[in-house]
């Protein structure tokens, strides 16, 4: 499987988080929702996942400095 460059992943994560903040404060305008859907789709394709939560986790694990053996997010408790 091809892997996205860490800079691309960081950019997508930042975009998604910024859009989520804007969407929460602007009652989720149609433009913000559409852009969030587009970024979420790109993250899913880039990480080989099917939902945004898994995509965000996978993307963060592919970033420099990530602890690849740390699965605490996946197994709380």
C-alpha cells in the first residue's frame, strides 16, 4: 500500500480539526460540512481506513515521532 507523506497527513489533520472547530461555532454551514466530508474522505483514502476516527488515528501514527507500538488510544483502560 502506498503511504501518504507525513506533511500531507499533518496538513489534512490540521484542516479537519480546524473545520470541526469552525463547524461547531457556525452551526455547521453546508460549505463547512462539505469541506469536512472532502477532507475526511481524503484522510480515509490516504490511510486505507473507512471512517474518520480510524483515519485520524492511523494518520497520527504515521507522523514523525509517533509511537507505533502505542495502542492506548485503541485499547483504553
